[in-house]
C-alpha cells in the first residue's frame, strides 16, 4: 500500500463491509481473508467498478461489490447503507466521514470527494476512487 492514507482507505472500506470475510469462492475454494486481499486478488466485473445498489432482506439499501475470482467465478460482497440509524449505522457514518478526510488528504477537494463517496454508496462508478485503489495495489 505504501502510506497511511492507503491503509486508512482500505481499512474504512473493510469496516463498511464488516463481517463478510473470510470469503470463499464456491467454484475453486480460494479463500479471501479480508477486503484488501479480495480487491487485490480479484478483478472488477465487466471492466467496471463492480458496484451496484440493491436492497437487503429488510428492504434497506446496500451496495453490492461484484468481483471475479482468479478462476473466473463472480463473487459478491455487501456494503450497507450509511443511513442506518443504529449504532452500527453511526459507526459507518463515522467511517464515511473518515474516508472523506482520507480523500481530502490525498489531494481531492472535499466537495468532489464527498460526491465520489456518495457515488459509490449509490452503486455508481467513481473513476477517482478506482484510480486510487489501482495505484495502491
């Protein structure tokens, strides 16, 4: 990763998808121990970010992260909406705020960084964050 900002970015993304790891590919059995390994050892589906907005079983918004395993099988991870009012929801909002600060420290204007994080939360692509993630791997 290289610097503290990269570590904090991946750490924050992992917090947003807490509880999803280890993830095991049902096709080949490969195990991804954490989000950083999952992002490093898989590739986005269809050359896009692999992010998609959806609803969970309780009709609450989530972001689905689709990636292809090295064997070619498509895997998915969930990132829950930051609008959850529970204690976990507040923790995720704090993480969003922290990730905003990380992006600002990386030289991205606060308004732009906020919009890019919201894009990801809506399941849209963020070329700026995609580039930061590519540079960190």
